[in-house]
C-alpha cells in the first residue's frame, strides 16, 4: 500500500470534502481517500503509486486546488 499526501485549498465544509472524495475515488487504483476541510489535507491510499497529476486534476474537477505535499 502507498499513501500520498496532498494539500487542498478552498474547502470550507463537509460537502467540499465529499466532492473531493467522490472525484479522487474515481481514479483507477485508489483504495481509500481521507480528506479534511479543517486541515486541507488529502491522503490517497493505493496499491501502486498514484498518478499525482490525476489526483490534482480530480480535485480541480471538484472545484478546488491541490498540490503534492
């Protein structure tokens, strides 16, 4: 298992977290997603290293911005 951490900006509530979680979960190979609007932290767990650009694009699709931490 591999866990990759990202910092997400713009989230203000649980609905924001849900939107990010839904988009990132769609990425092939992603096993779990842990996201917090309070800390801005996104943890993506997968069997193989996840494509960083795919995660950033998924967060963008949800309406927020992410950078690899």
